C-alpha cells in the first residue's frame, strides 16, 4: 500500500474545515414559522402573507395542502422580521430564507 502524504492530508482537512466554516447562516427551525402566501409586491421586493399557519397549530396534509402549480404556496420566515403597510403584512424577500420557500403549488384549505 502506498503511504498517504501527510501534507496532502492536512491540506484536505483544512479545505473541508474551511468549506464548513463558510456555510451561510441559517435560522433555527424553532425561530421560523410557516406563512400562507398571498402575493408579491409589483417590484418583487415584498412577500405579502395571509396569516401565520404555524402559530395557529396548522399541519401540512391535515389543515392545508399544496397543489402542483408554479405558484408559491407557503414559506418560512422569522416572525420578528414581519412588517405591515397599506396592503397588509409582509416580509422583505431578502428576509425569507430561500431554502424555506415551497414552490409546490397553490395554498388550499382542507375541509
């Protein structure tokens, strides 16, 4: 068997460590709530929502579902970053984690 060069092993470990350290920050799931999507502002900077689903104890598949269409159904956001204007409550698009947005379909209440 060939011996592994110690310097290459150290460089590989440092590379893995640097990649892990440079991960983007993610909000804790305990700090995020799921909101029902209503619309975006004409310039696309605001995401308006109807209400906070999580705070009301709703569960996907039981209380609401997402049907297959290109429209955004629900999204995750930090409740402390919510704002309100004349059109209703909203989040700035950049305050909503991209990984939390569901593009599975249209929000639909289950009876």
